[in-house]
C-alpha cells in the first residue's frame, strides 16, 4: 500500500486509548471509506478486519491490533481504495479531536509511530 499507512499497535498502546473512546461494533459489513475520499475518522481495530478493495479485488486485510486512516485523516490525504469493515468487527473510532487529545495526553512511548509523526 504505497499511499496508505497502516501500523500495528501494542496491547499497552491499545490500553492507553481506552480512556479516550468507547469501542463500536459493526454488526454488518459497511463501506467506511470510498476511493478518493479523505477519511473523516481513523480506526483502531480491536476485533475483526477492514478489507481494502480496488477494482472489486481485495488488496489487503487490515486486522486486529492495527491503526488505519489516521495519517490520511490528519493530513487530508485521500485514500485510493474502498475500505469495507467486516461484520462483527470491533473498533475504536478516532476523530481529529480525539487524536489530538491522545497526542497531548499519552506518554510518547505509548503513542503509535503514526501518531508521533503527525505533527513532526
């Protein structure tokens, strides 16, 4: 994925995020980002997966323990793929204000690398 930053996060990092947002469970498959769209939120996948699709083919599977869409959201970068969340996936939804709050309040070692480079 040349234009998309996906990062695996540690269990300690996931735990640090818990005080900023509540998990959401998607009961059905849903397209959450369309090609050319700048994401309106990022996702930290707790359970399940997000499928990245181009030309009706799965290009990549973003699985539990990964952050998706944060850098693109914060830098207003469009995504070139359809992102479809799988049924029964559990995620933290990270909007701009939540991401800024996490960056300000979480100790640096508990921040994923993608969060550290957003404002570098």
